[in-house]
């Protein structure tokens, strides 16, 4: 999943971004309301974490503008303002959830998982293709009951492929959802990760469509390996 984190306090932003990346999220940062609007309009994010007290435009304004523009991206407001009035204002501005600082990072992760389950692309707790299983809550994988050790990025890539079972996904689409804004489109990073996943999960499930992308399927509806 690709997340836009809007936070002007560098220490807090660094802490949150580091934790999210360790849990397989791709994270882009914005430090004010203007940057947030530009980023959210230019990129299709899976989730937005939005601070309220921001320079240029506050989180309430950003949230209202995104909703007026038709954005349906789930928004979690994260702020030190914890009065009932503040929470009501945030939710009425279009936020889907509201978490106050200080917070427990595990609660943040749980709220993000809950928001992701409300999206058009539903993420069940257990993904299964043939005898390959992926637990989206604890980020564990197994094939035929045998555990598979994955890096955070390998997990994120495999999750995206499994969510799109039997559908070809191109490199650009994979980059947009699994990597962040620092991804180099001219690199072979995706190919390298695909190769590592194939080695770890065993018998062919990930197929290559030359010039199109990749397909995770139990069938042979693909050319290449």
C-alpha cells in the first residue's frame, strides 16, 4: 500500500514513516497543506495520514478540498487536538478516522488495516492462491504449510500480486502502489524482487507477460517465466 503522510514536525514524520516502511508500506511525505493537496491530486494513494495543524493550509481545509474534488481515498487524521469538537470537525470535514497524539504505533497500524478493509480493493486477513497463503495482519507467508521469510518490500509486492490474482499488472502500476516517490522507473528493482519472490515461493505462480507486466495465477495464461 502507498501512503501519503502529511506531517510538518520532522521528528514525528520520521518516526511514523520509518515504522510504516518497516511494515511494508510505501510512504511519501508532505510537510504542509499545499504540498499535501498537490501530492494527493498527482498520485493515487491507498491511504492518507493527515495532521491537522499544518502550515499553509490546515488539515481540515485539505480534507474538505480533497472531498470536494471527488477523492475517496481513506483519510486518517492524526493530531494533538483531542477535544470532542475537534474530532467532530475532522470527521465532518471528510476524514474516515481520527487518532490523537500521543498514540500507540500498533493502534495506528490497526486503524490503517481497518481503513484498508473499507476500500474498493478489499484486503481480507488471509489471502490464498493455490497452497500459497499470506496473512495481511501479521505479514507472514506460507506455501504448503511451510513458512516463507520475506522482506518488507517482498511482502508488499506479493500482497499486491495476490490481491490482483488472474489480472496482469504493469510495472508502472506496481511502482505506484508498492514503491514510493523515490522509485527509479529506469531501474530493474521490480524485476529483481520478482525473481526473489519466485525463488522463495517455489513452483511457478508468478508469470511474465512480455511488454505488459506480471500475472499471479495457478494457470498458464502467460508467456515467459
